[in-house]
C-alpha cells in the first residue's frame, strides 16, 4: 500500500499495488461522493508498465454503488 502525491500536489490517499496492477482509493467524510473526487486517479495513466484496476471512494455512504466506469462508492462499513 502506498500514498501518492505528484509534484503538482495531486494526491491519491491509498494506492494498492498487487500483481502489477494499481488500485486507487480516496477517503472522504462525505456520504455522497461525486466523480470529481477521483479526478486524481487520471495521473496513474502516466505510469508505464502497470495496469490500472478498479478504484473507489471509501466514505460514509450507506451502500456500495457505482461511481464511474470501474470506480465505486465504498461504504466504510464494507471494509
């Protein structure tokens, strides 16, 4: 597990690296995250030689929901 911040102060709270795949995770206190909360996931596209896996926003939502494409809203109680 890693924390990632680039030179432009863009960050990803948790980055899991497993089997040459990166899984990005943001952590929010909101119960209603939005697609803007994962904008920084795009910086992973510049990393060569790895696959970008499913990502998520861990938050205070009540249920697991899709957010965008392969990214999900993940309730804190689910982890």
